[in-house]
């Protein structure tokens, strides 16, 4: 059995996401119709039918809006991953647009500028109160 290439894995994953979207749509329609029928039942059998239809339409529209939002978010995440080098294998490599370093690192950035016991400065909490 041959191993799948990364492109084949990605295509398989995208296919499962699309089929999952149809399942979410069906759930949205079903839940909308059920809640619409429940609310419409106060108006009798005709109200239940009208409520079920209206609830199904509302559920379908809501699930489509959520699906579009998920697609926009996924596209944005993919763009960010490309920018920082997650997908291209260049994670952590400085970009060409990054300005060159000027001078040396500060002593605080290297950890050399920390306070010592001989330092007369107080801690952030203040002095220790006297014990009673």
C-alpha cells in the first residue's frame, strides 16, 4: 500500500469538511423546523405547519451564514499561516522585508540587567511590614 502525499491528505480533508457542511445544514433545517412547529402549535395544526416551514427556512439561512463565516475564518487562518511560514516550512525565518538589526541587544533583553540583592531598590510589593 502506498503512502498518501500531503496534497492527497489535504484533498481528502477538504472533502470531509464539505460533507460535514451538508450535515450541519440538515441539522440547522431540522432544528429550525422543530422549533418553528413547536411555536406554531399554539395556533393549531395549521400554525404548526407554517411554523415548521418558516423555522426550516430560518434554520437553513442560519446554517449557511455560519458556514460562510467558517469559510472566511479558515481562509484568514490559511493566509496567516502562509505569512508566518507554517505551510511553507519557513517558520521562524526572518523575512526579506524585516529591517536589519542595529547595534547590540539591551542588557535587559539578554537577562544581564536583573536586580541583585546588593541593589537598594524595593520590590514591586513594597517593603515587608514588621511582624507584630
